[in-house]
């Protein structure tokens, strides 16, 4: 059994108790070809593990169709099922080709990864060292300096990197021993790209002085990963003590009793748990200062891709960016059918009318409107008519949600503020 299998791949796969199906990211290059070849051999010995491969053609090189054909041939010879995806990427002016290609590639992986399947990539020890250096040069904290974890959640399953303990030299030796015919992407030699610059210009100089630099950096990344896990576990235990009055919020007054370092850690864990992209250091600093330290009646908002941080009273909210919405629109509703409000992604059902449903036609029909100001609602159990503005304040509805609440009218009477208040005839 090859040393790479015995020491790295086999122990890694045996540790994945919840995953028995694996999708191999196969570019056709040295690293991924070795991983594919290793997995194909294991498939024969361990049939309860199921492997298949995926090749992504970014459409950025004239030779990419030939590369796709090569990958098809290799997988055919190894009896490895292959999914081929052509992206035909167009890189926007000023955008990073590396970043755009990587994002598109992982989006494609996520689309094709099946439930409880693990994506396997061929990242190795030298990749880990380069990643650590890149994050260090960007001023990253413990999350960045932990570099690439061996396993993490991804899409409907996981992403695994079984070769992180192997050097590029180990993989090249295996490829030579087994006469693997792998592809050479000319862009990998282009030192305009940061990772290539580190690989070809910086790491060789460091290796001359410190021969084991890649292994040392990889060990440092692993230790940072352990620190990150300890920090994560500690912060997760503390988060419930900072819960706000509404589900999914944090209590600002409670947060402000913590140190700045703990505040930052709590915010990052809270956002990660909710599935948001983590903010940059500058954005996080704005949350800590512009939002947490704002006066109670202020309405600060800090935004980044896919997330808005807002506060209302003592609660801190993380929400998806608000979509465009015209509060002046009026919908006429045949209340015996469902009504979809497309700008809000809300579906109204007849049951929301309750006892008003049989009375709706005689009372002048049903309309759905939104707040314009000055609305009132009759609450028999409290006596008389009450300003909707005050009722929403009493219910603790944040201001940015108020004009987005569907108001159901029977005739000219407001009978339901969806999700907040309903009155019976």
C-alpha cells in the first residue's frame, strides 16, 4: 500500500463516519490526478466507499476543452464516474480573476454535491503554507491563520482535504512512480497572481534558509486551528447569556458589559451561526462603535454582502438586505384563494381571515395594503380604536419591518396585521 494511502488518505476516510460517498475535485493537474488515482485504487479494496469526480471548465483558457477531454479519458481508464461542468466565465473589469474563478468553481461544486456527500480536494502541505502566508499578509486573525481545515461543512455535505499532511514533493514522487500523465496549466506559472508569487518567488528563498518551512507553516496553521476551535467552543457556550428579547437577536446592554475582544468574538460566532458572511475588520469595528454605542433611539445600519446589522431598542438584529418594496401598492384579494406578494416573498392564505371570510363579500371585499401613516385598528377587547403606530410599537416591531407588514382590510376595516394582530367580527 502506498505510504500516502496508509499514512494520510485511508485514516482520513475512516474518520468520516457520516460520509461514505465522495466527490473528487479533478482539474487534471498533478495534485488532483494523484488524489483521483489513489481513490480509484481504494474503490476496488473498499467497495462501501463510493467515489465520483467532477471537472470544472472555467472557459478562461483556449486549451480548456482539451483539458476537459483529457479528464474524461483519465476517468474512463480508471472507471471513475465523472461530472463535467462548463462555466464560460466572464470576469468583470477590475475584479480578481483568482477570486472570481474560485467562487464560480465552488458554486458549481455546491450545486453538484449530493446530500451527505463529501467534496474531496487535493490541497496539500505546501498549499497550506501558502494560504497561511497569504492570510498573514492580509492581516487576518485566528480564523485566517488557521488556514484550511481538514474538514468543514459545505453545501449539503462537507468539504474534505485528506492530503494536507503531504508535501508537493510527495505527490510528484507518486505521480512519477505510477507514470501519471497530468496537465500543466500555464497560468500556474504567472507570478502576477499572489499565490503563484509566493510559490515561485518567496517560498524558494525561505526554503533555502529553513528547509522545513512548508511543514513548519502547516503545523502553525494546525495549532491556530486548534486555538480557533477552543475559542469557538468557549464563545458558543457564552452566546445564550447575550440573547436579546427577540429570537435570533443579541442584547446590546449585555454585550456592552463584555470586553471589546469578547464582543467581537460573540458577534462573529452569532453571524456565522446564522449563516452570514463574516464582516471585514473595518465593518466589525463599525458595528462595535456605530451600532452598539449608538443612543437607544438611533437607527444605525452597517451593511456588507448579504447582511445588514440594525438595532431596535436593546436588540441587535442581523438580517438579509431589504428588497425593493412599494408600500403604496394595493392588492385586491379573492380571499378563497392564496395571494402571493412577490416583493416580500409572503403568501397569504384564506385562513388568515378567520371568521371574516364568510362576511368579506358583503362587507365590500378584501384588500391588502401597507402602512401609509394614520391607520387605526378597532380592538374590542381593549375598547375603541387604536393607532396602528402605537400598536406596532407595543408589539416591539422594528421600524424597518413596519411598512412591509401586509394589512388585511375587509371593506374599510383593518382586521389583520399579518403576523402581529388579528381581530374577529
